[in-house]
């Protein structure tokens, strides 16, 4: 469906969703109405309901997600969608579910009035009602959000139309709207993560790259395990994927079109090895590590022309680059000081690298937050590994995790959550993906079958 064919229904918004891998973007005006900008106060007609997210402890907001009504042929699909919406919200640790057996005042239908005093009696602060209809292979989902204490809806209800196969994306979009309206932040549920699946013994791992929903569901394999592959990295629009392949016997950067799952190697100078790639925020440049003659430096490549140019050339090893969201700076790791540390420099190469890590131990795999306010990193201090964050100038360093081996942080699209790899010790140690809130709260493993590593969190889908 084209943008011209999408017709808004007011006050309910209709958005056409493509199944799983593709989705037409909202028009700018509708998108602005649908999701408030991060950090803005709620409009007067949306009431005072708001979670203020700070660095301290946040008491989860009690929220009741009423079983979604079946308005025609939905069957178990209504319950499945409600389950995903609830899991998205409560998984943030910012919301506490009012269980169904305590929901004593459920409306009799989607359009029925809400008995606010009864919901206040069970301490609900927010209420979500929804309805699902299935017509052939098309599903329609609509929902409303209510501020229980002010006794009014929180904005207009919304409606989403999609192929049945895209029902989980619809559920994520419903949860995104609820999260954004209550927190004032951009949400992150309707997004994807590229990762490396691992099978086989620890000393002979077979690896393939997959792309999945942010919560581990719907994995799609985009490479096989015939060749060793590592370091998948999304383009800013999520339509391309960089990764490093060892199919030629040495590391070589590959560029994949996600929609067609077709890959091609980036053309590099003969006799060089390339790895650890990352896109610039505008998608024009790729910055990567290039090894030649035993020396590893940072280089840039113009994606359109293939033209290369050096960024950092020293006798040290420079790797793991990451752009600032405005594209003006890069952060990377280097051992030029004698130990693995983190440096920041202008992306155009006009200035000298400045070291920003000065804590105990070694630092690596830096990743710039989408907000631009923090840099996540891996820290090794003695026998322990940590995922930490610091300001771009190196101040306000904070460790979020500690374990036998935590490494490789990647940011949610809104800069609220960090995902990383955690490996268990021993000869049969297994790598699993975990996430943690930027405050250090809400540590949890990702629900995904088998071992996995090296996540890269893609952009919020349109």
C-alpha cells in the first residue's frame, strides 16, 4: 500500500502495516499526532498521567490492560495481542500489571463507559482497552488509554490495520503509543535486533546472523553457518546490514540488503583485512578497522563510490568505532596509551583523538547513545567484566553490570535500554543476550532459543 492510499479516520488513526519485514511510514503530520516528542509535557487534554523517568528508583505505575474484545473472528488472536502489549509495558519495569482476577470493573464493550471509581478502588492508575477483528487475512486492532485518577481518556483512540502475519508488530505499535504517551519518551518496542546465533562446542562455534523482534521473537536467518560471521551492524534506516565474514579465510566486510538478503563484499585494497564496521548517521560513510602489515587503523569508505580514506593511523590498534548521532564525532578503542582505552575525535579527521576513559582496568567496544548524552562500553577490571556508561567527555562513569564476561553494548532506539552479550564461565560456557536499563535497573535475559552474541539494535520501524 502506498502513502497516497492510506486514509486517516478521525478521531481513530488507521495505519497500514506490512507483515513483519516492511511497513509504510506514517506521514509526518500523523506521526507527530500519534507519538509525542520525547521530553515534552502532556497536552492539557491528555491529563496529568505521567511517569517521570529519572536516574533514581521509579515506582512502577499500576496499569490494567483489559482483555481485548473480539469484534469478529479474532479468536485467540485478541488474547495474543493483549499478552504482547502487556509484556512490552511490564518488561520495562516502569509498569506493574493489575492482574485479570483483580479487574472487577471491566467495560462490557470497547465503546462502553469506564467506571473510574471502581478502577481507583483496585489502585489502577492507567487503563487500556482494546478490540480485535479478523477479516480473512487482515486484522484490525484498536485501543484506548485512560487516565483513571483524572477520569478521562489520554488522547484519542488509535486503530491499526495489518495482514494477520504482522499481528505482533501491531501489538508492539500499540505498546509504543501507550509508553510514549505516559512517559513522554519515544518508545522502542517496534524495532529489530541483528545478532549472531551460536551452536556447537565452545572451541568450534558455528555462527549465523539473524534478525529478530526486540524481544527475541520472530527470528529470521540472513546467513547460514557455513562460514564464520560476526559483528552485524544496521544502517540508520534499517534497510542494510554490515557484517564481517571469514569466508575468504581472512576478515572481510560484507554489505547486505535486508529485504532481498543479498550480500556483496566491500572492495578493499589487496592484502588488507577489514572488520568492525559501522555506518555514519546519514548512511553515507562506513568507518571500519583496516589491518595491513600487522598494523590496524581506522578508515572511512564512501558507500556510493567505494572511495577510502584513513581516519586514524598510528602504531597502535584502533577498532570498534561508533558515530555520535549528529555525525560530527566518533568514539573508538585504542591501545595507544599501552592499554585498551576509549578515545573520541572529530569524524572528519580534523583533530587529534582525545582519551576519555581513565578508570581502573581496560575499556573497549564503545557505543554512542542515540540521544548523544552517553557512551556505553565494556570494562574489564581484574577477573570481572562490566557494561558501563559515561558522558562523551568521560565524566559521570557508571557501571551497570558485573559478571564473568559481559561485552558489546548496543542501544535501544530511544537510548533508554542497553543490550549486551553475557557469557557463562567454564569449558561449556554459553553466550546469552541480556538487557539493562540505563540506570542499572531491570537486568533481564532475552527470551531466545539457543546461544547468541554480538547484538545490534536497529532503528524504530516506520
